[in-house]
C-alpha cells in the first residue's frame, strides 16, 4: 500500500528545524509558535518513510503522561478517521499501515525509556523532565543511529537542555534553534497585537522568558547574573588569610574539588574526576604546604566520603552540611546559613576569581544556589542537591566547595576567647 503524505504549510524556521542536517536539534521557543504541531508532523512523516519495517518505533516523549496524551490525541484526530491506522488508546500507540509504530510515552520513569528499534524521538517540554530521561533516550537510539529533537520553552541557563546548546558550537551532530514570538509574527502564525497585549499584561521578566525565550533570573536565585559576571573583574576584592575548601568525592559522577583562597580571592581550583582515598590526604597536605595554609584553615565536606579524613587530616575543619547553623537560627542547617552568607558576599562584589576556570560551568552551578520552600519547622533551606542534579545533570561540586568558604566568616572567632577588654 502506498501512502501519500501531504506536508502542511510550514514556516521557514519550522523547516530549518525539522530538516536540519544535524542528528540532534535543540529548540528553545516561545509559547504558541507551532513547535508541537510541526514536530508531530515530523515524527509522523518519519514513520512513513520507505526504510521503515514492521515494529520500527518512533517515540514522542513528554515529561508526564497527561502531556503525552495531548499529543497522541492530536495525531489520532487527524489519522483515525482514515481507517488505515490501528489506534491503541490505553498504550497511546498508533500503528501505521506499513507496520511502523508511533508511541507516545511519559518521561517520569527514565528506566522505562530503554528500547529496541527506535529510529526517531521527539522530546517535548524537555526542560521540565529529568536529565536521566535524556540519558536513557540517547542510549536507546545508539544502535539505530536514530534522530532526536528536543523542544521546549526556555528553562533557565542552568537547565540541562539549555546546556546542550553548547554542543552545537563544536559538534556538527547538534544544532540549536531559538524561536521567539516575533519570529512567529513575521511568519504569520501569531498576531502582532496579541503579542503587544501580552507584553502590556505580563511582568517584563515573565514576558521575556515565555515569549522571547530569554535568560531570566529565577525569583529563588540567590546570586544575580551581574554579580556572577563581576566575579572575574572584582580587582578590589580583598586578599588576606589563606584558606582551602574541598568537596570530597572518590568515585562516581561527583567530582573532587579543591579551592585555594587568598582572603576572598580564588587563586587556584583543582577538579578531579576520580581519586583514591590516600591521594586525597596527600593532595590537601601538598596544597597546604605550597600555599602556606594553616591546618585549621582547611575545610572539607565531612558528610559521606569526606568523613574518612577525620583520622588523617587532624586539625582540619570538618564541614557538616546538616549541622546546626552558627548565627542564624532561622536557617535549616549550616550549609543553608553558609549558602546565604556566600550569596550576600558575591552580590556585594566581595569575591574575585583569580584563576583559570570554565565560566559556563561556574555560572551553571551558581545559578542553582536558590532558596527552597520552608521546612516543616518554618526554617529557611536551600534547593536540595537531588533537585539540582535533576536540573543540571550532575552534582554541584564547585558550588559546594565555594559555599564552604563562608564558614570561616560565620564561625566563632576563638582567638578572642578568654581575652578581657578595657575601656
């Protein structure tokens, strides 16, 4: 049976995205610019190309089941009345006359996203899903060499999908597209007056994010973008006492990060993927000797793997993230207190990065220093690490090492204990 697929009228930017030579396309787009409609057609067209065989799969992925069902219903309404397609409503599957299957699935359980014979994937609203879902999908199309298109609204510069656009700068298999409401106006999809009215009705920040796909600071973000950029130009940041802060990780996805500070100037940072326990102790001791850092001015993450240092790095300061706050009793724990103090210092221009470091990586992690809902006791807390991992795809190890620097500002000054003062 020959099926003739008639293409709908597509805009220039839709054609550029759908028929890009790149295997992976990342599209950040304004609301209502036709990204969902056009990508439904793309996956439908892919399922009807001549190279398909029975049970070749083409997946539409959405963060949750309800969103996947919306896309399923849109395509079912178009092809269902022809009588040529098998519709499985319970599993959200449409079997084409050639035997290829278009399957609409949820990304809420990444372990369910591994499969065989998958040749096309559209990941709808990708910024709202876990990065683990992308990892699973990327693995799934390895054997077939299939194509994937990721689409969604702007989800923040730290969001894992936004970070994928960096690949498009150096990897020809990736292409990045940004579509605004004004692009849709020029192509006749949206009315200019409607966008102007939305601009009048909405706060500038919301309008820019939803209609212009522009980077906007979250209300929960503790450090401003301007302050992040200033980190590299704050020549007036004070030098002073030397410190070392270390986020400990031996194996796995976390990194071992060691920061050396001269006052509030970061003068060296070491990031290591894998390291053995004896090497951690040696590295910290070598850094302390090289930069003349007193043992008591070394702080290390004492939770989890870092606890082994207690018996080896005597005199150093164990930093317990969940410990009691020192000064601010409204904070949930010590890490929250230090996180807020760190943000306050950065926003005031008090820190300078005086060494080579990947700015994109630093900004991505600093953006994740965010307030979170109050705990059950009404205490202030930070965005949990598990949430950050979902957002950026890895542990915020640099951020953790940075935040520890504030411990030396909030801890009691024991040098003054027992001294009398006279007036």
